[in-house]
C-alpha cells in the first residue's frame, strides 16, 4: 500500500482522500444520528448507554485504523467523530453527553497511530527484502567483474 500511495500524483491523492473523508463522514453520521433513533423507537434506550461507552468508540477505532492504512495520519480525521457527535448529543441525549466527544477523539487518534504502526511494520519488511535482493545482485555483478578482470 505504501509504495502504491507514493507513486500517486498529488491530484490522485487528494481525490482519494476526499472520497475516504466522505465515506467516513457518512459512517459517523449514520452511527451517531440514525442508530440512536432506531434504538429509541425499539424501546432499547438502555442499549444507547452501552453504545456510547463501548460500541461507538470501537467502531471509531476500527474505522481509524482502516483510514490510516489507506491515507496515513491526517490530524483532521480526529475531529470527525467528535464534531459529528455534537448534534446527536443534543438531539438524543443532553449536554452531559458531550464528554464522550473526548472518548471518540481519543479512539480516533489511537486508531490512526495503530494504523500507521501497522503500515510501518508491514511495509518495512518489504523494503528490507528489496534492499537485500538489490545488494545481492550488485555484489554478484561485482564478483563477476572481478573474475573477468
């Protein structure tokens, strides 16, 4: 993924980033605004508390890892879940639910860092194997040149 991203032009990178932003904004808007309405209408108000504490941060964490694998670390992404939670906090909960914004921002930041770590770990091995093969081919060429000379 890393090599493919590095070969892209700036316009392609910007277009890809815009598309990923739209997808993740839609995910958070659905998660924060439509799911609580479904839970309330199904008489599952108690389930909303579990979703606030466990479900939404878990989804935010996983989505952040996926975002980081494709787009690297973008600090603006940390703000998405927090800002998109504000309307839901006032519609479905009360102002005391705004404290969960910090939890969602922390989950997004941690997910981005873990995604970057995954990217670094898995692409580092590929780079090392490429360097080894390059060194092997150059050393074998130099050995052949010494034999001829």
